[in-house]
C-alpha cells in the first residue's frame, strides 16, 4: 500500500504533473506485468545484440536521468530478432531509480518493484531517417528494460558509476568512450514484450518494449552513487536526482507476450 500511495504522490512530481495521462492514450508505459496473464509466443526469436564499444560517445545529465549516448550514424551497434522485423540502432541508455531500495523501477512484475531499471533505447533506421523522427513513428523505437536488484558488486557498471561525479549537475557532459552495454545484460535470454510508450515527455506511443525477466545485481554503493546526482543545475538549490520513474499506466486492450514457457 505504501508503495502504491507513494507512486500516486510521485505522479504529482513536477515532471509529470501535467502528464498524468496522455489524453486518449491507449498504449502507455510503464505497466505492471502479470506473469500468468502473459502469453507464451513460440514465434518469438532469441534477441540478437551486437554492440560496438567504440560507438560509445559521452555521458550527460539531462535533468531527469543520466544518459550514455552512442554514434547512431551506422549499423555498428544494433539489435535484431526477438519480436523485431528488422534491425534497430542503439541511440542511448539511461536508468530510473528510487530514493530508497524499496522502489525505483518503472515496470513491475506481479507488483514487485525493483530499486532501479535500465533502458536501452534503439530506433528503426528502415522506417525512420533519424531518432527524432522515430520517436513519433508507430514502432519507431525499441527499448530493452533490465531490472536492477540489490546484490553483488557489478564490475561492468562501475566504470559508469566512476564517471557520475563528473555529471552531477543538469546539462553536465563528459566524454565516455569504449563501453560495451551488453555487459549490463543478464545472461538469461527470457523476456516479455508489449507495445507501449516513452515514459517521459513526449510520452509518444512508439515503443516496442522488451523487458528482460532476470534482473542484474548491483551493490548498495553503486545505487547510492546514482542518488548523488542532481536534477538541478550548478548554482541552483540542490535537488537530488531520485524517484525519476513514471507511475503505472493502465494495460487497456494489450497482451504481454513471453519468450519463455
Ligand atoms: C524508455 N525510457 S524513457 O524514459 O521513455 C526515454 C527517455 F528517458 C529518453 F530520454 C529518451 S530520448 C528522447 C526523449 N527525450 C527516450 F527516447 C525514452 F524512451
Ligand atoms: Zn527510460
């Protein structure tokens, strides 16, 4: 109950005050995935991921999360297979997290909340000419969601965590080269997939979601480093960057498919 009331309180967060629900939205994200309502689809292929670490460009604080941007001018870092009809280019990844370990993820599984959620954002270069266009296209984007749970130290994540003090304030940016985000993927291939939206403005209904079933483990210090970031710019009164997740949205007329029995 605390969690749901918290999520309601969270919905009044300035970022979404006016965005509580997109008028007429029929496929909004995030959602609570009811495991036993998901439908196994034997036609779903294994997800194929080919990221080139050399396409990693920089990390920046966009005032809402920290984001790692990639060179998306070629097909060097792409995903394909899974529910996808063609390949999609990696554009950026970012995270959503809570002030404490009891909440932070955007999606839930049978109402279980994780302390954080990783989003790897990809766009369709076959149907769109740019990422900005793809955001407005039906199924222009694919976002892979990976849950983070409290546990062992994540060595791959630490390189990212060590760079966070350099992007403490909104609009800070730091070069970040040679990082392979596939080190943030769980080894288990199982996922759910459903049609949804961005969870930040413009909240467009252009996302094919692929939510990995198995979380990755990170340790307390690594989560605390996320919570040391600021929503605010240098010189402004400091507001810690925490609870940057959107409240749950209604499933409406959607089915969540699973790649596993
Ligand atoms: C999937 N997570 S998200 O929060 O909805 C999200 C962002 F946070 C983003 F920053 C971008 S980049 C373009 C818009 N600002 C995005 F495409 C996106 F989908
Ligand atoms: Zn996100």
